[in-house]
């Protein structure tokens, strides 16, 4: 996009930026912004985009084995949504001055991070239910406040994404409910999936506030609106009655309502496990990245053919215009 | 043009007949035809639109975001351009 006049000096820009943040307004792509703000957003938004793209894999794993044609169609629509979310977020990230190729390269080379939750395997059909209910539920808790993020293109992408996520969460809940109304074996399957996905979904909110060095700055910039622990609390408070409705047990024997704090007390979270997964030693880390690289390579001929066709059409048009 | 660096397109969707096209986001595509198809898949998966426009991002000319004050102050102090400026007819119907 071309601009008709020159950019202002840094001092003017900073004053204007500070004023936008202070007044709860939004920062648009061509506004001046501090380098750290830009870098933080590029990191956060691209990690978010990569997570959506990698997140297609654990679910795609069950498309061919979903129990009915309807469930297959629903799961395909959901996986397609994840691809869409990745694309909304990649283009929002590009408004900060990084190219799609750079972002893709960061993911494929393994330099970029994505949400560790997608490095866990999906062992049974019930896992698709648990992912929808717990993982997408946690994602919604995280993402709804991001709709008001100070960086406008991120906020706009999140509005679109949140609308679609609520379908994901409900379909997950419905899968679990169907299983819980089924045979004892199906009920065990649902409970087993909840047992495996509960703790990792709590870890999606990130480390406790005391160990989250960048949180305060992101909150000052109004990128982040609530702390990790606040969001985690909000999520658990939402889950407890839903678990009752399902008839499943949340696998935390220490989970109980604390009347004094007006919040749930949680058992200790095993952060060392998360650290292992982040460090690349999770069950599926290597497999996820390998699959993504293969998909990128397998699609190369399509990209090349589309580019060649576009070029051929363009030169044919030019020739026709020259003759006319 | 390499296969890796498809141009960026801005996408506008008309939600239903009678409404304007509204900017919904952007995407990469090798040409206008695929840009429209990709936009259909990316931005209208739930019946969000009945018509799509795409335009290459580098063809858009925009006003300067920082020249806001100088560029958009002309209407200030001219609230007589709004119907609410005229209060004398208070209580008179169909005005």
C-alpha cells in the first residue's frame, strides 16, 4: 500500500502511540509503534498462526475414522476452520512488516514455537471430543479478550476466529455427551480422554503470573487483558458445571471451591512436563513438524503450476492488448 | 514471480443484496481468479456473503494515518452540516 505523505518523527509517533494505548484506542498497521511492541506482536501472532496450522494434524488424524458420515463432515469443517484461522492470523501478522515466506520458513525450520498442546497424541475418538471441549474451550478463554487487543488487525482476526471457535467447543462437548450416554466402555473412553487433556489444557494459559516475565509489559500495552492465572481460574470455573452436565470427573483431587477467595483451588500443575514438551521432547513434536514439511513440499507443484498459469494468462493478455 | 511470493490481495465481501462490500481481510494468490476462489473458501465458509471483490494490496492508495489532524479537520466547527444543529423546529412533525 502506498502512502501519500512522509512518516512522522519518532517523538511525535511515540506520543501518539502512548496516547492511543492510554485512551484504549487501537493501533493500526501504519501507525508508529515501538520496535519491542512490533516484535512482541510478530512473535505472539505468528506463534498463534503456527498453532492453528499444526493444530489441524491431531484432529485430521481422526477424519477417516470418525464414527459416522455426519461426524466426518463436521470434523472436516473444523479442520478447515483451523486452516482458515491460521491464514487470518498470518495475514494480520504480515501487516507488521514480515513476509509470509519468512513466517513459513520459521515454522518449517523449527525455529518458531507453536502451542505445545498440539504435541500430544489423539489416541481415541473421544480425544476429538476432549479437544473441542477443553482445548478449544481454553482457546476461547484466551482469545475472547484478544478481540480487544490494542493492535487492531489482531483484534479483527480474533473476532472472526472466536465466532467459529464456539462451534468447535460445542461439537466437542456433544461428542463427549454422546459417549457419556453410551455404553460403560464409551463412558470410560470419554473419561480417559478428559483425564489426559485436562492438565495440558490448563497449561495452555502459560506459566503462573510470577514466572511470566513478559506478561506485565503485554498488559501495559493492552495486547493482553488478563493475567495467565486469572484466565486459568476463569476457565476452571466454566468447566466445573460443564463436567457435571457431562458426568465426567476432572482429574484433580484437590480441586474445590474456596468460599473465601470466591474461586477454585487447584492442585499443583506439573510444569516440568510442559517444559519437556516445549523443549521438543513431547510425544509428537518431531512428527508434527515432519508432517508439516512434507505437506509443504507435496504442495510445491500446485503453487508452481498456479504461478505459471497466472504468468501465462498475464502475458497472453499483454500480447492481446499490444495487438489491439 | 516465484511460487513462494504470491501477491497480497485485499478482500471485500457483500453480506447480502443491497449492502456495500466491506473489507474483511487479505490473502495471497497468484492471480485475480484464484484470489476470488481463495476468498470464497477463506471468508465465506458460513454464508457470509453473496459477492466478493478482490484488489491487489499494492494498488491501493491511502491517506496518511498521521496526517489525521490536518487532513480531516475541515468539518470541525461546521456542525450546521448536521440535521441536529437545527433545533428551532422542535415539536413540529415530519421535519
